[in-house]
């Protein structure tokens, strides 16, 4: 079970029978708004309240890697493009939809919806 604690700390609970162990995986230093696993559960996308997107690979037990940084408009949401875990799609508050390569953070495509986006 992965979850985010206060102040942007990514935690993992390993639960087996009646025993559990908590591990701190990464300190993002920003409040986390959402966590999304790739379809094959090899990569975790972490989106912060400030619009930055990180990737975390549980099998590598390393640090979270900043993939996308909020610039002129905060990323409101991100998710994987399936099948696989090589690409993700994001949308900004200003309505820009972008497709990203997860390996190096390259923006592959973008489309402006010309409308402000909100989460309900």
C-alpha cells in the first residue's frame, strides 16, 4: 500500500497477515495531490499540489525523479497512456493537454483545448 503523508512524503506499508511494516520511500518536499500506478505496476506517477510530476519505480527503491515541472500553468492531472508505461498524458489548468515520454520527460505532443480545466 503506497500513500502520501503530510508535506509530500511517499510511504509504503507492507502488510502480511496481521503484521505490517512502514517504509518512507521518498520525500517530495511538496504536498502530493495524486498517486497513479502504471498498468503493469512498475512505475508510480506522483502529482503535487503545485503541479510538478515525479516518477517512482518501487522495484528500484530509489528517489522519485522529477519528470515535469510546473511552469506557466500547473499540471492538474496526469495518467499513463496504455498499454505499457512509456508515455503519460497531462492536462494543465489552462487546458493544455500534453503527451510525455517517461524516460526523459520529452514533450511529444500538445493540444490546447482553449478552456480552463477544473476538477470536480
